[in-house]
C-alpha cells in the first residue's frame, strides 16, 4: 500500500472535517471530479475547484455538522478505497445521523486526487470498482 496515497486520503478527510477548504482543495487536481453522497443520488458531478467550493458552501448551509471518520484504507492500484463512518446534524431540523457507514473511492494520480466518490456502504463502493467482497 502506498504510504503517500494513505496520507493523501487521511489528509483529505482531516481537512474536510476542519473545513480547511484551501488545504482540502490543495489535495485535488484542478480538474478533479467530486461526487458527494447527495450528488450521487441526484446524478450530479462537481468538476474543478470552483464548483466544489460552491457545493461546499451550499452543503454547509444545510448541515451544522458533517464529519467523516476514516477507519480503513485500501490501495487498489488505480483507485483507493476508504471505509469508515460519518456523523451529521441538520442545521434546520437538528436531526442527527451518528456513525453512519461510509465508503469513499478515489483516484489518485501524481499525488493529487483526480476523482472522489462517496457511497453509503462498502458493497456499493466495491460494485462501483467492479470488485466483490
């Protein structure tokens, strides 16, 4: 497993959780494609840093808290799989979602994330990678 890729993915989650947007985007290629869970359900892909900044501002308007907890890192050659959980609290309703399963699939090239997609469980992520458990 590439230590460099593990560190990139670890920092991806740390900087997202801190909302250190510049550091977070610094881990991503300028032409990155980001598919967060809500976008996946809508069939939306955010391309490039400007679209991702806009998405994050809108996302944070809806969520008072949204924190990811990566627990397992798997380097799959062309892709990287991170398994863990996420916790969230809706800003308006106050509804809490605690320890929800999450899986994140990323493509990393030349030290930058070129694509990242979020899934609600390991099976969906492995299916997207054409693998099985």
